[in-house]
C-alpha cells in the first residue's frame, strides 16, 4: 500500500506545475525525481521480496515431496514426470483386458479392472514388473500399449492448514435452498454433521482435521445434504487419482450437483477423464489452487477445463501470499481469519485456499437451488479486487466477502 501511496503522490507532483501556473505561480515546485525514484525503489524491493517468497515456497514444495517419498518409500515413488504416485502401480484406460496382453507377456500384472460408478469410466490397474521403477515402467508400458492412455496413480495433497487467527463464517442461506453438495477430502469428525460419508482408501472413513474443517465451512455457509468421499483414510498413499475418481463417481451417482475438492496434484489422465464425465452430467466441480505459491506448477484439478478454480484472501482482502496458481482463475473467497471444526469438534483457526473453496461451492449450490444461473449469481455478488475486471490474482472477484462471525 505504501508503494501505491508514494506513486500517487509522485504523479500528483508531476501534475503540480500546471496547477501552480494558475493558482500559486510563486510557490516553489518540489523536486519530482527523488520522490518518484524512491517510489520505484520501494516497488522494486516489493517485487524482489515477493519473488523471494515465491521461490521459497517452490523450494518448500520440492522438499516436502522429497521427504514424503523417502519416509514412505514402501508405498510412494516418483512417476515419469517427477510427481509422487502409488508405488508399483499404473493405470490404463482405453484398452480392453485382451488388449493388454503384450504388457502381461512383458512381466506386468493385472491387479484389477475398475468400473467407476456414475462416470461410465473403466480403469485397469497394472502391477509393475520387479526391478523396474515407476518412471521406467510408465515409459515401457506406453510403448507396449501405444493406443491406450497410461498414467501413474498420482497423489493429491490437502491445500490448507489449521492455524492463524479467525472469524467464524455464519450461514448465508438456509441449507434447504441449496442443491446437494459432494466433498472429496478426508472424513469429517462426528461433531460435523453430514448426510453420508463413504471411504475410498485403506482405513476410510477416518476422521481428519482438514476434512472436518472443510465440511464445517460447507455447512456453516449454507450447503445442504453434504456427502463426503474420504480418499485418504489411513492410507499413506491416500489422495491418489483412482480414489478421487471413484469418490467423484459415487457422489455423482448419489445426486450431488456441486462437488468441492480442496486438494492439489499434477495433471493426471484418469482424474481429468473422471471430471469431464461428471461435468457432462451437469455437475459443477469446484477446486482450490493450492498453497505452494505462484512459482509452483499449475494445480490440478483446478486447472482442468470447466472446473471452478478458487483462490483465497485474508481479512483485509489481500491475496494470500502462498496461494498457488491454475491455468485459469474463477473466484476468490476468505481463506484466512476464519474458523472451522477439527476432527474432535474443537473450533480452530484456518488458513489456505482449501477453506475458500467450500465457501464458493456453497454459493454455487445455493444459486442452483434457487433455479437461476449460478455463474450470473456469483458474478453479481463478486466484489472486484485488484485491477478492474477479471485478473490472475482474484479471478472474477471476491465471493462471500460479507460473511460475518457468529
């Protein structure tokens, strides 16, 4: 803010000579150069600080992935793109059981054939031959099955943390006016009431702080008939693409019209196909851009076409410095200075794009329940921040900006 104040002052000084000729011809005109120079110096310093922060967040992300893989090497490894995935397994689409025979002859094994409920999607899980790492196996299988779609079972990470000061979000509309909402995350604790929870990972459903917080925000913001797909459970390789796709299929088939996903990961063919199938059935998918900073790779599923990508602002309506990016950005919502519930039902402070996302999802569900065009409704509500019109920092504007504390 200080930079913009200095710049405004500098521009006023530049215009001063013309005014002085009319009103105050004998008043000395101040030196503009040093003032403008100081403002530009401050602006450069701000840019440098932001770049340092972005670089630090990017390094932190890589260190986190490295630690995750090393500590869980029995179940997680890196794929051909360097992204973490379930160890020793690959996913195949667009191929029949008969068509994968060349892979079986080369030492791959068929683990299962999954028909994903509600999405008309078939995925074959393939076991990697002993002695091959996942990246090598991925390239080999692609050569053996050139017409099939091959991908690793990539992991996705929750994009928020339970910390920071807070303001409780109150319900903005009666849940009865909203269409059913689905949530893909960890399971909520028993104190957060939802219509149904189903597990899609080892040990699921298993209460988590992140899932509890997201579900509590959905409920407090007016979402109704909330169903939760727990894709984490107690699985160290939880949050994988196949689990998310299965969870999404169940939510679609059980009637959810809006699905919120506060998870981020790499581009994955199975998840992209699943989301496209859900969208063709009229389901609106809302996803967080993550908290790895602007230097991180584009976040998925937020970056998939048609997904409503959400970022977050703090209590002063400033973009969170750690907010990630997507290939497009739709809306921003409060993601700091808010409260939710943890798995034990305790009221906790929250920060992250994870927690902005359910607020946008609840608004969409309400608009759909009222029978209007949800995009028009959100655009009418959105408060334009940053430069005029849609931008890469706040999207089409701030949604739920008037949410009040209880």
